[in-house]
C-alpha cells in the first residue's frame, strides 16, 4: 500500500492498525496521489482477526473533494419521493437482529457497531450456517 501512496510506512493507519490490533476511526489523511495531486480523505481502518491474531485490515476511505463535488451536484435537485410501502410492511433490522455465538462473529458485530457511529458504509461478509 505504501508503494501506491508514498508515505512513511509507520505512519500509515493500516500498518498502525495491524500492529496495534485497534481500529482507527474517522482519521483525516492528506497525501499526494500518483498524479501528484493533494488528496484529503476521511479514513477508518479495522483489524481483521483469524484465530485471535490480526491477519489484515479493512480500510474505508472517503475522498472529501469528490464527495463535496457530488453534494454540490445533487443538492439542487428535489429529494426522491418517500417510500410508498405501508409502515407495517417495511423490514427493520438492528444489530440485535444478528444471531451468533462465535467470538469472531461477535467481534465483527462489535466493529460494525463502532463503524455505525461514522458516516462510512461497511460490509460484513461471511459464510452462512
């Protein structure tokens, strides 16, 4: 990763997360892209565990310049119409809807809850059963 975006290896939040085993949430990062453009990103990094050991990270990065341009592009439009389905027909899921006893599953849910406090999207993927 540090090969794509030159920076000191020890300063990269993914490397720090791998070493510490702790998530880093909503950290503003400034770096120069491969096209030598200054990029301002809002980043969160979460450790991925296997058998109690950090084996990797999942990194979410929001380019603030691009997101600001999208907001400016769409903020003048009318909002979409409200959902027409009756209120009783809508499905509503919470973290309490998730069922599982495996420690790794519980850990993933805990990280998802932590991520839910940010404006970033998260995807949890796992085998069923």
